[in-house]
C-alpha cells in the first residue's frame, strides 16, 4: 500500500509579491555546493569514506522544506548590538526581542537583543499535523546567526509565523542574499508516546548487528532506511 501524499500549503501574504519572493521548496533544492562536490571516498579509497555516505546526515539536511529569504539584508553587527537593513528599506521587515525575555546566563551569547525575521508565508497543514521550524540543518557554512527553533500546530494556527534568531558573528558587516535558506520547515504528525527504559534481551538488536557486520558501506541505506518524499 502506497503512503498517502499529504498537502502542505505556503500561502503568500501579498498577492502582488507572490512572483517576486522566492517560493518555498523541498529542502533538497538547497543542498550546499560543498556537499554536492564532496566525493563519497577520499581518492577512491574504500577505507576513507566521507559523510557523503552517511544517510542520517543527508536526510536531516533534506527533510521538509526551506523558506528562502525574500530579499537582500545588510547586517551590521557589533559586540553587543546589531542592526539589519532590508533591500526595500522598510523597517517592518525585521523585528527585535529584548534580552529580558531570556535567562541572564544566555546574554553573553545573545547580546542586548535577539532579532526576528518576518515571514512572508502562511503555512497550513492537514488536521493533526504540526511543523518544526529550525535553522537549516547540517549547513555548517552559515554560522553568522542562529535561528531559534520552534514548533507550531499549523493545522489550527493559520497565521504568519515569524522566526527569532540570535546574532553569532560580532564586529562585522555582511550580506544575507535573496534566495538563501532562511528556515527549514519539517511537518510531522502529532501523537502521544510513553517511555520505557531498562534491560531485556532484544533479538532484533543482535540480528541488526550481524547484518551491519556483513556489509562494508551503505549498510543502513540498503538494509534499514525508508526513503521519505517531500515535493
């Protein structure tokens, strides 16, 4: 039986800008160039596998969807303060949070305030489904700022969700480009869980270990992985 394909809708907040703003796309459309160029093995040596052979790394990077930046943003970052100017010069395109909202122990990292990127898309999922909003995963080249993660029940909360962030890079000026990945959106089904922990002999653990020892590379990919689809 085929898995049912579920809809996730990204609804532009302005009709006249729907052809100007870059549209959200599946995360695999935003693979970093350095990752795409990486070989699976260094010098074709099977003893020197790279993370290109790691399915969990790739799957985190390609899960869900990416909302890209709608325009260029110039960032002027100081030691404890920063400002952001959008290309359209509209002040409402960026917002800020005072550090009084967070624990004092975090102030050394956050400085005097956190920022907030204003999202241009309303996200709608089917009943019973929420979305995780997170900094685009496994894209280590982007270390200038950090999105603050959040989960929203996007089946009932049908409104704009904005994205707070903290500035990491200090005493510099840099450009965030239109179309760069802004946020990764991963829809998931809400359900309840009950934890158990302790010891018992798990036969599947032993069987899995034996299977893993029988292959050199692509063990998890070929024997255990289930491919996910985001279109």
